[in-house]
């Protein structure tokens, strides 16, 4: 698609690693991290468009708070709806809270807050911590490896933050085969973490002034959408 040629044009400004075979997200990021020399790793999906000031705001948290292990960003679909405002747990399921909400600039979305997990689509982590934990677990294939890393970071005594003041547009999940291993990944994740996960979906809603049990935007839409009329059985007379 022209990516390789473009990277050749800016050789010297970046180090580009060309992988000829297709490898999963976890292994690809671990390989790239091995060549990094900076104090921080910024893991960023290729289907994103950064908004002004995004990285500066992430670094403010990473460098201004104690024992910060990971910082994630507010991600917005091209439609303008919210894609990611932090990951909560709801009946042990990782849930992107406020996903598909229509106003990505609502005050409760633009705050910085500590959370259990954030998405790996845009994730800042100290390089030494990433190396200390062995990076992403390669047993996951294009799913759950980011949430698993966040929980391991917290288990090691570090904090995970959602940075609402950092925003990017995220197209999400456009790579063919992205969800081929979802069931396998979920089983691995639940087997490892189900007994240690703390459900916090309702807690975050309460912090933002919403009543317990508030349905997500997609759930509210389902409730508002009228059911289709029943099918009438045709009978011969």
C-alpha cells in the first residue's frame, strides 16, 4: 500500500523493521521494542490519526505521577463517536466504557483517571518496565494481550492511567483476520485473570454522576429501536 516505500524515503529519521511474514500483534511489538533506545515505548496502531498535543499530554502523566506504568489515550471513531475512554470490567468482561457515545468531548471523557486497563492501540510505557515484564504475552494472538499487560503492570505495583486530554482518531479492526482467534484469546485471558478481576464498570459510572445500571449507548439504542413486526404465516384458503 505504499508504506514500505514511504519509510524508505524518511530513512535516517526513523528505524524501520520490515517483516516479510505475517506475525501477531504481541510478537511484532516485542520485536520492535527490542530495538528501541528511548526511556519510553509508544505503541501505536497504524490505523490512527493523532490530534495536536496527544503525546505531550500522555508524557505529562507518565512523568508527573508516581509509579506510572501505562498511559492510554481517548480514541474516536471517524464517525465522531467514542471508541475508547478506558477499559472497565463488567461481569468479568473487559468493556470499553462509553464506547459509541455520540459526544467525544463530553467533560467526563476528557479527564485523566487511573483505571485497570487501556487499549494497546495507543499505549505509553517505560521501556525498562516493558522489558522487565517480558513485553506482551505471545500466547495471545491479536486480542487481550494489551489488557493482560495492563493487569500485569498493576500486579507489579505500577499504575495505569487513561489520558482524556490526549485524543486520536482510530479506524479500528480493519486488518483481515483480526478476530480469528477471539475465542481462544478470551479463554486464555479468563483462565488467567477471572478470579482476580475487579468489576468496576458501575464504579466509573458513579464517579461520573450516572446512576448504577446505566445502559451503554449501544444498549440504549437497542431499547429505543422498535421490534420488527411479526412474520405472518401464509395460509392457503
